[in-house]
């Protein structure tokens, strides 16, 4: 047995989270691990697929120090990354300080038989497969890696200030009318994206209906200008679980760009304020609306990516894509879930506003603000600042990641060839 395996098990009473004694192993208790540096929808997609393979999902999260040694510096702290994993609808338990090379004693202690990972190779600082031990033990399951999104990709968008990820109209994209591909390819892309939205609109099992998904159809002017009291119309995208009779409906909105602990703690506090009994509807703004207010290449994630991040969060009951920047009376009175009892907003924003977007909610006597919290400074601007302040470090990380990917792809090809030869 490799020395990493021998050293991999803490003593009883020294495990990072309960249980402290070994738990009976079950094939319905699944383990997945990673850095989870941004809570992007690729991470959520891996957790969703893993959750569907069992009845519980334990998520191992590597320490900042282990990630620095094996991959490079993290953007988000361990505490911020744990908060993101804890908020995922399909996560049963987060396990911080999980070893970078997945250890059989660790997964066995927490009662997990199978380890799940995407269909790519992840290597440690020595270039060796991080899952070599669980693969050798026959306790490894593969799921599809989510295409088109990664921490590396997001860091690249920040460093290069690109805008090619923007979406003009999510409805047009989903219906195959927007994009640079052929007509046939655009239809296929839209169909795939819509299916992913349906997949994310599931309950904690990942198998049954969960959040409702709607889109608001209004003019571009009404989406940006708080003075435009346009009723617009609502269209259901995915039918899910609606509010219970008499249940309080609360509304929150935002860009939710680089969905982080700041957004998550806000949503958690909304639920806490409502004693966990409210039906929480989250409005997500269009890319052009966010860019109108923030400029540069914001949002870093497009509306589809941001919407999936919100949709996977366990503190949200429904999502409205393309919500107006200012939730005016006409919008709030026509929300398809029933009468809105409260509109919540967080303590801070880094958008330079020229008007108060919540004047109507205040006039209706339903505006509420959550209390200041420890993650309130963690927003898209803060995250981009972290990247830019250490630009050279992260640029080097991007370069090394590219070099490492070549070796990992070669290892993956060798593994696939070995599997084919063994058939």
C-alpha cells in the first residue's frame, strides 16, 4: 500500500467532521471530491450525477494548502468553498481537508463505497492519477464532465476581459435562434441547454421535480429602466413544485455573477428570516442588464450559467430568468406564484446605481433587508480583484494547467486503450 494511503486516516476523534467513529459502508452512500474553487454549474453537474447514483452524497473538499501544492493558488478560501458545497441541493455532507489523492481509508471511514468523478484524468503534483487507489480497488464510477465551463475558463475570462460568452436572449438560444453555429447545431445546442435546466430543476434526490423555472418576457428598456412600469408576461420553462396553499411568497433578485458565498449567505439568511417556511423566488437579470450597470466584461458568467448556479441552490424554490432590474408593482403583482409577501435585498452592492430599484417594493411595504454578514464583501467584483491583484500568479497557473492537461489527456487515452484491450 502506498504511503499516502497509510498516512491517509486521522485518528478517532480527529476527523474534520462527524462521524468520528467508522461508519458502516453502503453502496448508496457516494463520495465525490475536488477543489470546488468557484461554485459554477460544472461542479453542481458533477454532484447531481453523483447524487443520482445513491441516496446520500458526501463531498470531500481539498485544503488551500493541498491545492496550492498540486494545482496552484485558490481564488476562494476553504471556508468560502465549503459554504458553496453546503448550499448545493444534492450535497448531503461536506468534508473539508479531504486528501488531494483520494484515500480509501477516508471514504471508508465515512461509509462510502463508490467514488465518482468526471470522465477526465486529474493528477497530483507528481503527475500521478489522483484516483489510482480507488480505481485499483474497483470503487470508482465515471460521470460525464460538463462541457464549456471550468474554473480555468472563468479565470481566463477575467484575465482576458472577454465578452464572447454573453447571451443576448436566453429564449432565442434555447430555441436555436442565437449563436454562431449552423442552424442545425444551434437547435441541438439549445435542446442540450434546456435539458440541463430541466436536470437542475430537481429535488434533493436529483430524480424528482424540484424548483419551478420561468422566464419574464418584457422590453429591453423595461428590464433596465426602473421608471418603465411594464407588465410584460411570464412563460413557464420547467414545471416543478409550486407553493403550498397559504405559503408566503418572497422575491429576491440579482445578477448572481460568479455565484459565491456572498450570494449564498444572503439566500440562507432570507430562508432563516422566513423560518424556512417561505417559497423563495429568485429573479436573474440578463447579461446586457448587468453589463449596462457594471460595464467592462461583466457578467463573467452568462445568464444561463448564472441561472443554473441559482437553480442548484437549496435555498431557492423557483427561478425567473430575464427578470427586470427593478421589480416594479406591475411585475410583482403578476408573478405567477401568488401574492408576494416580501422582497429581500442584501446589505451591499458594487453596482453604481442612479436610482433605487426597490422603490415600488418599499412603497408596497414589503421591502426587507438581511443583516450584515461575514461574506457580504464576496461578490463578483471582489473575486475579479483577487484574480487581478495576483495576475501573474494566476496567469502562471493557467499556463501550467494547460501543460498539465496535455499529460492528463495522454493518460486518459492510455487508460481508454487499456480498457478497450481488456474487453
